[in-house]
């Protein structure tokens, strides 16, 4: 199965995918990494011919940027599209184009703390636990059906940075696990819910 990965930054989740593939625990191939940040580290993790990037500011509007990125993704013929630290909101047309086979890793226990700065928000809210979620991407931000979550207990001494680091470790375990389900054909989105092996999650 073919994976397209969308990234904007460091690319540690992309690395987790690539490591699982190398280790033989994820039967998949990364067929392209797509980015809105041409200088990002994530792109360096794959061979030059697998990289696509462009600056949204070089396009007349977001829709035309996403049309171009979407065409490049479609040309790579992925089975699944993974938003792994892609930090830009995706428009409706792009999301609908890949609906049902696009996943996102989000650093919170959704539906808590959608959007940015989740670790700070969890601390400010006085939450006792935080974590990460993998969900199907729908037009509404971080609101698609949740496939899997992992909880991380909070500590009194936590800062956004210490919390982010502990959550990230769990993201790197959870994302390959969900991708194993996806590439095995076990995972579907139906009527805005996530289905694994025919059962609603
Ligand atoms: C991760 O915490 C991801 O959940 C969030 O942004 C961070 C990206 O990290 N959306 P990386 O680029 O995968 O290292």
C-alpha cells in the first residue's frame, strides 16, 4: 500500500512511519512527502524525487495551492494520505478530494483542545490527562471521527515542552499502529464514524 505524507516541520512522525517500514512492521511504501514549507526538515527524510513542496504565498489563493498539492498527491497514487505535523488548515475541496482515506495525528485527547497549542491549553485547563489522537480528516478542523487515542498522565511540574515530549513518544507508537490497520484494509470511514473490522470505534 502506498502512503502520501503531509508535513510542515520536524517530521518525527514521518520518521516513525519510515522506521516502521524499515523494521518490517508496517507493510507500506511512502510514495511522496508534501509540504507547505519548502525548507522544512521533514522533506530531508526522503529521497529528492519523493519531495513536493511549494509556498502557499506563491499562489493567488489557498484553493489554487491546494489544487496543485492535490494534483501532485493524486499523481503519486496513494492509498492513504497522512497529515503528520501538517500545520495548515485544509480547505473543503482538498479534504473532499481525499475524504475517507486521509488521517491526521493530533496532540490532544479529542474532542478536547482542537487546533494549535494543545499542550499549553491542557495545562491551563488543569486537565489531569492529555494525549494524542488519530482521526479521519473532515472539513471541520480536528473534528473527524477518532480512530485511536493514547492518554498521557500529566505531572505537577509539566510545562508545554515536557508534556509535548511525552505525548510525542506516544504519537510515534500510535501512528504506525493505526497505519497497520489502514494498509491491511481494516479501517473505513462510514457516515462520519470510524469503522475497524466492521465495528464502529
Ligand atoms: C506533532 O505533535 C503533531 O501531532 C502535531 O505537530 C507535531 C509535529 O511533529 N500536529 P513532527 O513534525 O511529526 O515531528
